[in-house]
C-alpha cells in the first residue's frame, strides 16, 4: 500500500532545506486520517520522510500539507514546503 517514498522539507527564506520532523508529519497524517479519505494512504516514516500509496496525488498532498503546516505554525510566512517523490 505504501509504495512511494516522499521527502518533506521546509525551505527557509535563505533557501536552506530542513527535513520536517516526524512529529509534524505525523500530526498532518493523523488529522487527515479521519477528515479526508484521499490521504488515508499516508504513513510518516521518519524525519522528512512520508510513505504514500499510489492513489495519493502529490500536488494535492503538498498543498494540503503546506496549508496545515502554516495553520499549525510549523511554517513561517517566508518559508515554503517541498514535497517530492524519492526515486
């Protein structure tokens, strides 16, 4: 089910990349576990690492994660989130 490995990084204003802590990724995954079925196939696997199923659209995942991280205060106004498949 979790066939794809995804990196989740916070990019600060200077362009430096930081792996998102697993607790933040887990917070997103657990919130969406009951509220949005499209993200049910997500599994936090470590700092900066998320495993997902094939039916999870990467562009929607990035937008939803970035929105959630901003609302929780994990991302500052001048930071952004990058979600990318690891090949």
